[in-house]
């Protein structure tokens, strides 16, 4: 599991830059750069949303990854020690990215 830092403050699962979802999916099957990736688990935060049923925020998380050209991808799992997801102000997953992506 990777240490995850999430800078997508308006994501439903974000709690002080930690993810409450338990696991995430990074998309970008044809990615050549980090801009070609996204956090497919992104869900826009709503004011009326109730989050107590979510797990507690965690600094480490399981990351499934479709970015097969990334050096950290092994059999669709991310094996980076630390992962940064960016996209503050995102209104959909395509406005997010895995800035840890590194093409091999």
C-alpha cells in the first residue's frame, strides 16, 4: 500500500488530505504524462452529503492503476511508496491527476 496525499480538497472522500474511501482507482490506460491520468474514485463533495458511514481517513491506501506505462504499475497495482493526487477545484475525475506518474 502507498502513502497517499490527496490535494483534491473538494472530493467527497478527502479528509485533511487523507482518503476515507479505503482504496482508489487511478485511470489513464494510455497515459504518457501525469496529465493523462485521473483519480477515477473522485466524487465531488456536496454540502448535504453525510460521510459517517465512510472508513476513517488513512495515510496509506491500496491503489489500483490503469496507467500501464507508469514505472510504479505492476499488474495494475501501484507500488510507489508515496503517491500525490492533485486537482483542487475539480468537478469531475478528469480534472484530477496522479502527479506521481512516471513513464518508463
